[in-house]
């Protein structure tokens, strides 16, 4: 009797030696208060909640829960800072603060990456090589805009808005904070930011950096908490602008809440991106693109390529290579540098993903998961593939926000364009083909704000990001991202 | 069904040499709506009779229903692929053609504006500035993209660029007061940018909106690109803002309750809600490429760049 070994499970025949990132150099307090007016302040509710490590369910630190009173204090601090200091400061000086913050983020990059992975569950390789470098780059990019705003919008005189209320999700905690804070400050606004309740830690570390940088008190305020805290920000009359990244459902609630007020708003909401593979695509690269498209960050990505469209003639080959590639993915400890897929961010989210996996089976799609082991404690989901999915399936229509890919086939270009656009979302899309004219045909006809051609899930501070249709409005990043934080006369 | 304002009016026309011609009954126009390139009356069969400041009826104007609006959205959606795919140069020519047609029918518009209460001088000015505004936007059709697009210097080895694309179907509640220049000022930037639209004309001054549809119809503007309805704002604004296949709404007015309702209903499908308050449509400040930008989406495309000569040699 010989035990058959799956040749593709690279760690089956002999185990990879763990290559854990060291946690010894990070500095975390057991309890974090609210960052209001330049000081860490105890919440008026007196309540704290636990932030846990989703990979082992152990508590990392206690986070303050801000109520309406705390939010009011934060907004007032931001308003005072706006009126007395920040809007009066020479733009080039504003820029220099942002440059300084960018540098300090770079100096503490490794610590921030480790905390990001501990708190959120994403593989250290991603937080170290993608999230944190982009955070610093974002501050660098917008720092330079602070004294050049007059060049951005021809024939307009841009002016700052006042206090921006910013609410961010848990999938890229510090990166989303940077996307929000850097352009707001560069344009001369002050901010009240609320991180997601499961991932507050790096935002609070950023608060420490901001404090250390000498940024005037009240320019950045960070209030932690749950949905109620966010609602208090949205509904506060002292807020001049709302910037929200999160689900389409909550985005709609926010859009309704601010109706009849003069609050400006940008929304970066859900997605259900089509990733389209043509028969003339470089298949091996395309498969890497599929993997990166849907399994990057456990699929907790609003622009994830969660709907795969494969041209019929190459379907069998693509699925074979894709399944083989999935067998090689390593699911496990986010702190291990070998890990490809980390922990699901929370129990709640894991339940949602499991619900959709159940829907997928119930609706008649055919499921595939690789045979990899997952740890006992913590929240885990194997990378999942559904074949024979159809347009009406819930796993095709609704955003899952997990490592679940629904595959459909197509024959003609027109057919795939129609299928790809047949969704209320319009955030992103991917196209894989060797033919340039086909790329430009597809990219101009796909109704989405970001199109990756022969690549996927690439981000850069100079590159505007944001959606069509129910994926939201406004852009973040690049010159276009400034418009969200300026009024024009 | 048709109430003729001055039904018994018989025009005695004098020829140039002063000879009297036989009496002739003037033909009075039935004001229709404009949907999908055709001129139907409202499906509802309803009408209303707005009056000018002197109390004279302006005619039996279609009191459009929700169904008329839905039909118009279908027409606008069907026309979107073609219009958004039309070369900007061609769109520019078509807008210019609209200006030509309007110039040719100046007298009719002046007459209608006067019936609606403008003085001859005001009417003349409003028509002229409307023609010029069409030409202004005709010129922008193939230029705003260069102002608002960008090539983005990303740090990785990719070519990355952002371009403007039309947001889709735009519903428009046109300004109440300046019935022609207001209408032109909201339609032109929407269609210059490749959108299609459904417009509710000024409720109390609807005449030139319907006649403007005739200008559109003779200007090579494809059917469905602009659809013009008449009726009551209070009846229709909720449909204009809640429809799930409308991508953006433009509201021209100052009624706070209506604005709030529009903003709430827009959230149904994350519609872009654009409120135009306190704009003097006769002024040059009411025209700008930024009005085009308001109904544009920014699309960013990435493609890898192979590092040719990666050995350091270059070409």
C-alpha cells in the first residue's frame, strides 16, 4: 500500500518550514482611546471592545467605543482646527506635514505591516509589500498637491470644504485611511475618521504617528466604534463632506441620510467584477490574474474579479490549470511569509461567505475546493471555485467579499460584454487577450471605473479609483481624487 | 378635445401691395411630446392648459404620466449605445446643426416666447443666446476629454490612463423660468458628453420645449437621444429620481422639499443627483465644460509594459 501524494500540494510530501515574521518589535498598548484634538481621550461611554486576531481568535487590544458625544467633540475639534489653523496655513506647509507623515510611515513600515496582518488576517506578504508601501506612497503623492491645486482644475479657483467625515472598511484598514486622509488634508480640510470595528489598530498607530509628527491638534481625529459611531458622523451638522468606502447597502443609507443637507459626498461601494479570458490570452498569465483577482486578500476586495468569463474554446484548459494552481495555494497563518491566503477577517464575514457557498450549491453550480488543510482555531475559508454558474445565481449577482469565484463561459465578444455589464455594480473589470484592438473594444464597452487589461488588482496613488452605477461615485487617487475635497468658484 | 385659444380668429392677411386676400383660418399647432424620435401625445390622454401672465391659454399641453416617463427612459437607454459610441466630431457637428436649425426658426421661437410672456427684446435675446450656447457646446464635444483625461505616472511597469465616459441616461427637470435657454443649457452638456436624456420642460412655459424637439428632429440627433415631456413637476419628480435605469438626475430649481426628495430617491440606485440652484441661465457663467464633466464617469485602464531592453541597452 503506497499512499498517493497529490503532486501539486507542494507542502504535502514535505512540509514547508514555517517562515514567520517576527512580532517582537511591535509596540501595542493593551487599550486604545479615541484620538481627538491631538490627544488620546477616554470615550465618554466608558466602553471598550476587543479587537481580536482572526487567525487565532485571541484578543490583541481593547478599542474605545465612541458615542455621539465623542463624535461631537471630534467634529468640533476638527472645525476649530480648520478655522483657526489648517485653512490659514500656507499650502506648502500643509504639504510638508504630509511629506513628514509619509516618511514616518516608511520608517515604521514593518511594524505597521505586522499589526495590519495580526489585526486583519491578511498575509504578511501583502501587508508588507502592498498595503503599507502604498500607504506611504499615497501620503507622498498628495503632499505634493497641497500647493499646486490651482493647476488641477483649469479656470477654477478651488477652495477647501471644511470638515470631512470619513468612514472606512476593514479590508485595507491603513490603506483606506491613507486614501481618505491624505487628499483631504492636502486640499486644506480637517477630518474625523472612523476605522472599521474589527480593524482599528493601524489607524490608531497612525494617530500616534500623526501626534509625533507635530500636525496641529484637531486636524486629524480618529474615532473608533461600530455602525452607530459612523451614523453619528454622517448625521453631524458640523460635517461638510462624507467620504465612505464600504457596502452598497450602507452607501445607500448614507446617501439618503444626507439628503437635504449641503454635505458633499463620495461613495466607493461594492463590486462584482467580470474577469474575462479570451482564447488568445496567454493562459498561464491569465490564470495568475484570476488567482490574484479573486484570492488576493482572501477576496475581501471590492474590485475582486469574482465573476470569471472564459471563452468556450479554452474553458477546459483554463479550468484544469486553475484547479492545479489552486492546489498550490497555501492557506494559513497570516504571519507566515509562505502564506498565500490568510484568515477571514471576522466570524460575521465567514458566516456570510459560508451562506453564499451554500447558495452556490443550492442554485446548482458545481463547487471545487483544493484539498489544503486549514488551522482549527480562527476563521478560514478554502479558495473556492464554482463552475457552471449562471447569470441568475446569487453567487453571480451579489457581492460575497470572500474567496469565492463563479465561472461562466461565452462564445462571442458581444455576448461577454452583455453578460459582464449585466449587474448593478460597475467598479472594475479584467480583460485577458493578446489582441490590442480587442482590449480597447472591451475596455471602452465595459461599464466600470477601473479596467485591468492583462493584469489585475493593481493600485497606485496616481491612478483614480472608483465606480460606475451602484459601485458609487467620485474618484479616489490621482488628480481626479482632489475634486472630492474641493469646492470650485 | 382641442381647445383653440382664439378659435374664431380669422386672419386677414394683407399682401405687399395692400390688396385684401380672402379670409383664411390660421392653423394652430397641437403641442405634442417627443419620445424616441417620434411626436406622440401622452399615453394618458390627459392635458393641462397653462396660461401666460395675461391669462391667455397657451394651448392644451400634454400632461405626461409616469408611463410616458418610463417609455422615454426605454427610448433613451436604447439610444445610449449608439450615441455614446458616436464620434465626438460627429456629435459636435450634430450640435452645430441644432444651432443652425434654431437660427432658421428664430421667428417661431420669438413668437412663442412672447406668447409665454417675454418682451420682443427679451425673446430675441433668449433665442440668440440659445443658438450661441449650442455652438459653445458643439465646440466642446471633442475637447473636454483632453481637459479632463490623464495619463497617470504609476510606479509599476504599466501604462495607465483615465478617460471620461458618459454616465448613461440622465433625467432632467428643466428650469421653470427661462424656458428655452434653460432647456438648451441643460440638454446640451448632457448630450455633448454622449449621454442620452429625458427632459421635463418648464411646466408653465412649455411651448418652446416642444418646438425645440422639432429642431432636434431635423438636426440628425438620433431618436431617443433627447426625449422631451411636458407636465407637472410635482407629479413626475419622484419618477425622475427613483427610476432604476436612470444614472443621473439634474434638477433645476430651489424647492427644498423637492431637492430632498430627489436626493433620497436617488439613493435607490446610487444615482448622481445634480442640483442647479440660483443659476442665471442667460449669463455666460451658465455654460462650462464642468457641466459636461458632471455627467461623466472617469474610467482608468491599466496595461503592463514589457521592459524592452531590460538588460539596460535600450533600443
